[in-house]
C-alpha cells in the first residue's frame, strides 16, 4: 500500500475518509484515474459509507460503489486485489457503525410491526384466514 501512495497521492485521502466511517452526502466521480485529486477521493470515500447502509451486504455495497464510480473501476483493473481490500474495510466499518446498527434494528422493528399488522388486519388481533 505504501508503494502506491507516490503514484496515487489521492489514495491517502480516500482511505482516510473511509476510515472516518461517517455517513455523509456524496456524489459520484467520473474522471480518469490520472486526473483524481484529494477532493474527488473524499467524495468517493463518503459514498462508500452511505452505500453500506443502503444495501443488503458489504460485498454488494462495494460492487455498487465501484460500478458507480468509473475511477474505481479503472483502479481495480490496475490493482485487482483492491476489491477484497475495500470489502474488508467496508466490513470493518459496517461492524463498528453505531448508526448502521440503529438503522438495522429500527428497520427490523418496523418490518416486524408492519408484518404483524398485515397478518392481523383490523379485527383486533384476530389472525386472517
């Protein structure tokens, strides 16, 4: 990784932003890899945390993140091992995110309640036939 930093100086900003694990508004980046600057890398990093919360799994989140940002696709072609690195980083963020935990618990509670209401209907708790 340290060997990449002189060639891809924006990588430090990307990794730093991902490691902050903050859900923030982010846009997509569509520039050639050779034109990336730190601000672009920060946008990329913000996007991963947001996508992690909106997908069913970390691998799917990284797949979506890479597909959404063309410089990441280019970076992956150059360094195929980076996808698994980003999956590990995303998994760490997912496991340590308090917001993610709260959203998953709240979402599960809402789905459970809605499921209960649809099964019992308006008959005061009687199950539908």
